[in-house]
C-alpha cells in the first residue's frame, strides 16, 4: 500500500496541499480594499468569538445582527459595536438588529449585507445556509453542518447551488492551523510511510451547565441547553469528536466505509438525551482502521489528539502538547509539548497551543475568497465529516455495525418540534 491511498487522491491533494510550501502570511494574508459587510445570525458565545476574529483580522465589519432572543441581542450589541470601533469601524445601526423567529430572513433580505456568519444551534444550519446562498450572501457556517443525515444532504445540495456564485466556509478551523497543515503535508508525501491506522481522541470535561430560561418555555430551555439535546446539536461526537474525524478525512480525502461503536450516558447530567462518551472504530478504504474516543463529563479536561501510525514513524498532533513526527523522518513544529515556556521562549514568541493561528487563518481565508473572487466551497467536505460522525453515532446508539450506505440512505431526519414564534416581539 502506498502512503495514504495515493492512487485515488494525490492529484486532488496537490491542490489542497500546495499552499503548505508557502509562508502562512503569504497563504492566509489578505489586503483590505474595502470592508466586507458582515451579518451574524446567532449571537451567543461561539458567534461572538468568531465574529471578533473576523473584525480583528480582516476587513470585515459587522453591520447587522439577528437572534431569536432579545436578551442575546442586548448582551451582544455592545460587544459587537466595540469590535467595530476598535478596528476603525462604527456601531451597528439599531435598525439592523433583527429579533425573533424570522430574524434570519430579515437579515438575509438586507441588501447592505455581503456575507453572514451562521452560529446558531446545528439543527437550523441547513435551512439558514440554504437561505443565505439563495439570497446571494457569502456564508461562514459553524460545524456540524447538521444534526441528521437529511440535513447533511441538504447542505450538499446548497453547495452545488453556490458554485461560482458565493463562498461557503464551514467552521473546521484546525485545517488552517500552521502546525497541522505542515504535519498533513508530511504525511501525504510519505514521511511516516504507509499509514496502518490512526487513533483520534477528544477527552473533555463536562459543561457543568444547566442554563435556565428567562421564561418558562420548554423550547427556550432546550435551545439554551442545545448541546444536551441530540436533535438540536447532534451530540458530542458531532460537536467535539468531529474535529478529529475531520482532520483524518482532510488528510486522506476519504470517507469511512463502516463503523462499529458504543457509548452511553454514564456521568450524564439529569437532563437532555446526548451520550457523554463514544468509542467508535471506523473502517476506511485500504483496510485502515481509525479509532475515535470522545468524552464530555467530569471536571477534568485532559487532551485532544490525532495520532497517525505508519510503517516509518508516528505523527501526533495535540491541542496543547505539541505537533511532531517520531521515526525515520523526525520533525517538530516547535509548539511546546505541555510545559510552560521559559522567559527566553516567551520572548521569542514560542507557542503553547497548536491552534494559535487557526482561527485567524480560517477567517482570513473566508474573507480573502470574497475579496479576491476566488470563491471557496466547503459544503461537501463539511457534510462528509458530519456524516462520518453521524455514522459513528448511529452505530453506537443502535449497538450495531453500520455501513456508510446504510447511514446515508437511512432518511434520518430529526424533528425538533419547536414553537419559535412565541419569542417574536
């Protein structure tokens, strides 16, 4: 077996990996000719973090915002205004603050908006992304692309509709972290030899949150705690473990053929229905097995790691414990391996996180695609990684091995059955 199934993807991966021979500033840099006018749909913590990076690192300015809840808008607007002002912009006009169940439609109908960030719970990602593309807006959509199979298929169709018209970016920012990019390039060119298998894990502490609604509605409680409800978020394999699955899919440019998984709610909170832990073995082409271990419970956050085991060496990428290769072709990214930097290292700008530039590079690539006209379309790849996570979840929840085709043609569609008009003011 040649390294990473070269017969099927080296030609396509050349386009994927060609940029890795360039300096990150060359690859991901952007020149602001004029501000890209951003709208944000979903103004919670994740959306706030991403939009801050867009305004801070690109020409993007926030001109419109939408959310189901008025108190989310009230809390977020001063922050967003300050992001703009700190980066030579102005506060958001109050007429462009949209609230309620139809707020996303109102924002997308705004002719002043060039691009949107969709940072809502996953269950509405397919609908909102399609609406954005139909309105002619460039879209940055958080992952996962959906919580169910039919939602992923919808995103794939939306991606086809967007081709040559607008950019679609999906929030898998690790693909843009410089240490991971270099490691991926070295694996592709055979530095660890034939890849035999891979070990992926995301060992997280529990959220420890049971967010109370402002009112007394079931819908508000579920949305504010959406990570604990499978039909809204997809569960932890789609929210956290998916990052590691996506790294593997990105490097090998393949989808799994089957999966056998297990999991349960041990250590769970007393609400919701999502599993707290998954263990899944995926079967990929060329008889490569990939194990995924994803947990979210307890009080200790341990480690996030993608480990690739080959005939000439082992490549490892950790969030906070370095990115490196050991074996016949050793390499180290320079990210510290789990220790605090010395004064000399700190002065030299040594990083402790492997993701130190992942978000800034990710948002630059999105905005640069709009400014340059070299549109990007990550709908298919984002859907594939989400479907791979769904395959693992489906196997674990059923207690049976599942094939990709069984999952893909299952017609799985979750019905959140939420009455959202009650929040309209």
